[in-house]
C-alpha cells in the first residue's frame, strides 16, 4: 500500500480508521450519558421535597443508566464483530 503514503493520507487501513471513529463516537456518547446521569442526580438533590421534581430526576437517571448499558453493549458488540472479521479474513 505504497500509494497511501504518497497521497499524505496516512498508512492506516480503512478498518482501523473506522474502528477508531466508532470508538471515539461511542466514547463521546458515553460522556454525554454520564453528564445526564449527574444532571438527574442534581435534580433529585435540589428537589426540596417536591415529589414531581424528584420523580423527574429519577426518570433522567434511569434513562441515563439504560443509555449507558446500550452504549457499552454497542461497543462490546462492535469490537467483537470487527475482531472476528479480522480473524476470519486473516488481516
């Protein structure tokens, strides 16, 4: 793959670049979910006995935890699939 270095685009394979992009995107989403969980916790702590605000905070935290589970599952599945494709193709 000598043409890659002559174009100045780098020498990484396309699969490696795609996996890097997927990992960065899922990492960014995980950070957003964690910020959401923290925001829900703050909502619960500042509810001041108001059941509606406390319930709203609990819903935000629950949604954040579910989102985090989905993101971590997607990361695990993506890594598993790519690793098996690389093993199967001998790359």
